[in-house]
C-alpha cells in the first residue's frame, strides 16, 4: 500500500513503480546546484536511499541558486545541510554522507550497491569527476550529469558500455588522475549552442577566475530534466539520450 505522502504519484506511476523507487539507491556526487535539487526531487518522488558526497561548505554566494543554501546554513557542510533538508521532506529516507567528497580512493565504495549515479561535482574538480566515472563504469552503472546554461540546461548520460568521459572530453583513457589537475570539462562538450553572451573570451575569463555566472532557473531546469530521464530509465519506461547525444533546453 502506498503511503499518503506518495499517493499523488499514482496515476503517473503504478504501485509497483512507486515501490521500486522506495527500493532504489542513488549516489549523488556534489550537493550544491544540480546535486541538491536532484536530491530534493528524488526524495519527494520516494527514492528510498541517497548517498551524498561533497567536501565544501555553504557560503552566501551560493544562496542565489543552491537547494539547501540559506542564511541559516551558511558555514555548514553542504552534504550535512542537504541531508537535514531532505529529512524534513521524507523522514524515512536513508541518507549516507561522504564529507570528504569524491576522490580516487573512495569512488568505488561510493558507487557500491547503487542503482544510478549523478555526477554533480564542481566544474573545477574535473579529476574527481573522471575518478567517479571510472568507478561507475567498473560497476556497470549509468552516470548522468547536467549543467545550467543561463536560462537553460543540458543533460548528458553516459552508458557503462558507451562512449567514455575520457573519449568525450578528448583526454587519454589511461591518464593518471593527478595529471588532470587544472583541467576542466570543455564547455563545447555540454552544448554546441551556448547563449550569445557566452563568448570564447568570456568563457576563458570565467574559467581563469574560477567564477562562472549562473542563476537559479538553469539550476532548477537541469535537475528537473535529469531526474525525469533518470527515473523513466530506472522504471524501464524510456532510455535517455546517451552520449555523444544529449538533451538541451534553452530559452535564449
């Protein structure tokens, strides 16, 4: 029998599908923008277990776009603040936190026993993202990511048997993680149609200053699409676009 909290899922999902979500575990690396809103959507849909990872704390500049960022949570660990937020939504959800974030040493344990992986790692932590993708592939897991592009977003899903992140971003498949320090995901890999103000010169300047402009709507659109595609995939209702194909929604 479906609990009252999830009764409005019925009609869109069957009781069996609701139960399947209750028995599902999702690993989310990154608890800020994409990761935070994705976690909230999954919690409200009834996913039974989330594994969260993030080494950072909230600051005031996060409040314009990140799910659990408020003046009350400034200075708190992002994973801890997000966990507390999610438990107010569904006290029954099981949540495990990795407060040191993802690295080459713990990536394998982070994805152990999970059903799907969300890569919401900070843009400037590309080596950690590569480590996560490698661990997910070894466990034959799909891994999905999203990026906000102003008033829009792109969602990319990697199959464990498909194009690897290394191939997609043009780096050697066997490159050591430490050799990737300072490298980032190429912006063109997220979309061939960036907003007009995202010129090559501005992008280079944003990356150099490690400060990329972003707003709340893009950070909400990305998780909305990502979670929709992830859940439909989990329920065997629709396979998402698989890299090198991707989904983009852009209002500019």
